[in-house]
């Protein structure tokens, strides 16, 4: 079966595949743009372009991996903590870099789109940046209304700080739209009380596409020195552990705003993760941390993983499975409340470690000393905790006969 990974985000934005390299250290300049697309990405988003000199000068050092073994093994458990600010290059230089990159892409007939990420400190700067990147040949504009490092006390018109005020978000989207013909992408912070409302605000103001979601602000404190590690301040905190949160918001946004084009993001580490976001309705995904940690080579690995999964399930196009899982996600009122399952200890697998006895909130796992424990069904509330906690998978779940 021939697999076709193309995906359409807008009448002017068709991608050869759904993997977009998100704004970050992998898209710092024209060379990175070309290299990212050459590596097989369907698109790249530039590091955020700004006039703010404070955002252009980077703290040093500024990146830290929590649990590097997990990171190198591409597991779900590591975190990436950093204070990589916006692009070091001023907008005038970016105009040249974008033009050069676009020329090289067309000369070498490389596929993929170039999205310019921008952040203004004033409405006029947002407008100017929109005009500049449009004239320089970007294929779309992404609004950085999500940067975790921007505090409301620093500037209320960019990054996460702007996203706290719906009027400001609306005004930025409208002003940018008035100054470009390009598709405009709103990037959603997971920090607001309700990212769905933020999505609604962006779309009402004219955003064509949304990214759900960016990452969080965090603080890692060394308890001995009583100081933040490395750079001495707060940082952005994300990683593959974030995926269930981003996926839930993506699902909620797609469900509430089904007509809106959504790019899933936040914690994507594999081709199966790409499939997860498309299954809840995303048309493409953005990946940053995994590419920062594993290099551009991981793009093809992830796309192969996606293709293998599609083959296994008999899907030849993205649209064949986009949104397919939505029907399987039950609303709270429809979740099963009956005791239709039972949990049983398998004595041959049990190592009598005692974990299930300790974790059971209903004291339903009976400790039998030298013998494997048993579940007392009269006390068991079927919460599932012992089953998920057993380190040796010695507890099984079975449906009751009637
Ligand atoms: C080191 C680093 C630098 C980043 N720089 C930017 C940036 O300049 N602009 C932006 O909009 N997002 C930036 N991001 C956020 C990413 O684009 C992305 O939204 C976020 O990391 C979630 O995706 P991930 O889980 O695949 O990393 C950065 C992320 C990291 C880790
Ligand atoms: S947690 Fe698993 S291995 Fe440990 S006592 Fe319970 S059933 Fe046995
Ligand atoms: S399913 Fe929950 S209530 Fe039942 S034995 Fe296990 S931990 Fe206890």
C-alpha cells in the first residue's frame, strides 16, 4: 500500500507530511531552515523574531535535561528545562535569512513550508513584523502568544503574558491579519485557565490555524544552595510527560471548534505520538524538544514510525484516521460506574512484594504473609490501583461473567 502523508492546513499551506519542526534552537537561521526541511520535515517554524534586544541576548547556560537516560532512550519520562529566549537575529537580518532560505529551498527543489514566528512589544511592532516576514517570503506567520518566559510585569503584549488578556490577543491577531495575506497561526499557552477560550478568542479575531499547546513555566531549585539551578531564574518546562495534557487540550479544542485547523504539539517523541494527535483531530504536529535532543535525523525515524503504524492499521492517508478516536472518548457522564471488572492476583507471577497491600485505598488486598496476597471482592471498589502499581504485572483484570 502506498502511504501519502500530505496534509493541508490552509488553501495556501499544503505540507508534504504532518511533522513541523517547532520554533526553537533547531530553526535559528537560514541554514537550519534548509537542513530541517532536507531532513524530511513537512515544515519549520523559525525561532521567534522580535525587536526586543533583551530577548535577543541569551542567558548562558540555558538548557538542562532532567533524567538524561530517559531522554537519550526517547522515553516518556524526561523533562527539558530551559530559558532559551527569542531569536538572536534582529528582524532586518531575518528578512535576509528568510529570503536566502527560500531561494535555496526553491533552487534545490526541497519540499516543505517556512513559518515565521513573531513577537512584538507593541501593536505597531506586531504589524511591522507581519509585513516584514510576508515580504521576505514566509509561507505563514505564527504568533508567539505562548513564550513561558514573558512575565506580565515585563511586557503585556507578547508571549504568555499577552495570552492572559483576551482583548489583547484579539487585537494582536486582528492587527497582524490586517498586515498580511499569509495564513496566521495562533500558538496557545497551556498556562491560561481555559485554553479552549483562548482558542475561541484567536479564531474569532481571524486566526486561521491554532497550535495546541506550548509548554509551561517551571522552577528547579537546588535545595542545598537554595538557588535556582544553572541560570539562576525560572525556565520553560516541558518534555514528553506533557503529551497527555497537550493531547487533552487539543481534543477539547477540536471538539469545541470542529471547523478550526489545529496543529498538535507538546511532548511529541515518536511517530505514534503524531498518530495520537491526528486521531483527536489535529492536521499536523509541531515537535521541538525531541529534535533538540536527538537531532534532525529523528524526523525521518518518527515519520517511518508513523507510516508503519498507518500500514498496520490499513490507512493510506492522514485524512483516513484524522479524528477517528474522538468517538471513543467518553464524556464524564457516560463513563462506566458498574462493577463489571474484577482484579485477581496470579500466584505464579507474584513475588510477595507487598506493594498492592500498601496501595489499596479500601484495604481489600489481604496480606497472607509467606503466601501471595488475595483480593477480597467484598471490599474491593474496582479502582484499579493495585493492578497498575504491581511491579511484576502479577494482577490481572477480567470482565465479570454477567
Ligand atoms: C529550547 C527551546 C526553545 C524554544 N524557543 C521558542 C521560541 O523561540 N519561540 C516559540 O514560539 N517557542 C519556542 N519554544 C517552544 C517550542 O516551540 C514548543 O512549543 C514547545 O517546546 C513544546 O513542544 P515540544 O514538547 O515538542 O518541545 C522553545 C522550546 C524549547 C525547548
Ligand atoms: S504487588 Fe504484585 S507482586 Fe507485589 S504482592 Fe502484590 S501481586 Fe504480588
Ligand atoms: S482494585 Fe482498588 S480497591 Fe480493589 S483491591 Fe485493587 S486497589 Fe483495592
